[in-house]
C-alpha cells in the first residue's frame, strides 16, 4: 500500500546557526571525510542572476556562514556591485537524532542574505585553513580565461616543486578574500521518502533575536 507521512523538525535550538551546526555534525558523524557545498546566487548585470557551487568554509565568530573566493572572479564583482545573495546548502542524507532510523534530506536556505567582506586582519586565518591545491590555484591560476592545459600543468608542477624544496609556507595573495553572509531569514526544510516536508523558518527580529516557526511547504 502507498504510504504518506509528514516530516517533523523537533527540538530545534533558538539560533539558526546552532541548528546548521547540529546538521553538519550529524553529516560528519556518518561521513567523516565529506565536504559541504553551498549554492550561491548573485545579481549579475549580464545574466540577471548567476549561481554557482562553492565550498562551505565554516562559521565566523559572530555566527555567520563564511565563503572564500578570489577578487578576480565574477561572483566577487557581483557581490561588490550588489551585496544581496541567495544561498542554499543541501544535505542529502542526515540522521539528526539517535531516534531517527532512516536518513532525511535537509535544505538550509538563507533568505535576504547580505555578503559582508571580512577585514584584512581576519583573512590569514581563513587562508591558513585552505588546502595546498587551493592555495596553489589562488596564487598561479587565472580564473575564467582560455588556457593551454599543458602550460598550466607545467606551471603547477614547477610551483609545487619549488614550494616543497623551499619548506616555507605559502603567502596569502592579495586576490584572496572571504565574505560572511548576514541573513534576514534561515529556512530549514526536512523531508524523507514518502513524506511531506516540514520547514522551520528563523526570522530575524528588529532587536537582533530570532523567532522560529514551522512553515508549510
Ligand atoms: C565543488 C566546487 C567547489 C567550489 N568552491 C568554490 C569556492 O569556495 N569559491 C569560489 O570562488 N569558487 C568555487 N568554485 C567555483 C565556482 O563554482 C565558479 O566556477 C567560480 O566561482 C567562477 O564563477 P563566477 O566567477 O561566476 O563566480 C567551486 C566549484 C565547485 C565545483
């Protein structure tokens, strides 16, 4: 017989970033080596709206999602021209509590997010967390330009060799930067097989606190 039920988000914390952290921790528990990705949409004067996949980097001290990019990318130019962004994070397999026996899909969506560039004084900390491959790309690769693959690979291999021989850490290039997203709302959606989704939406109040409520799908 066909089944149907209604997903339920229970015992959610007062702050949206704490629920996000609970979800990330639950994913890490079952997939310790996994990385989390986000979808970032910006306003673009040529294509009206432009989205792309980006890596989730972490959370700032003031509880905002961090995003790292290069100052020569289109997304950087877009954000500088219009700081409003759309951000979604998809977690396809999460078991949040020990009572859950089957995984659910979760979507975290930031509504009315404003990207705020981090000050120079905070960038080294995020640079130091980057993987070597990402650092090398940031230093020697152009972005979005036609390239000769063999030339690029030779440049990479030579750079890697010199880096390994030098024993010195790679310096953050001036193009490296990071943003935090200040959101008006966080929308959490949970759904499983044969289920109708439940959503909990956190709405920022004028005094800076969050009001959380169930929202129908
Ligand atoms: C898995 C994955 C992770 C990515 N992470 C980032 C990232 O953290 N920052 C970034 O600027 N681009 C990242 N990219 C590249 C962007 O998707 C995009 O191609 C790049 O930003 C250039 O597009 P844009 O200039 O229109 O933003 C990632 C791509 C993939 C597939």
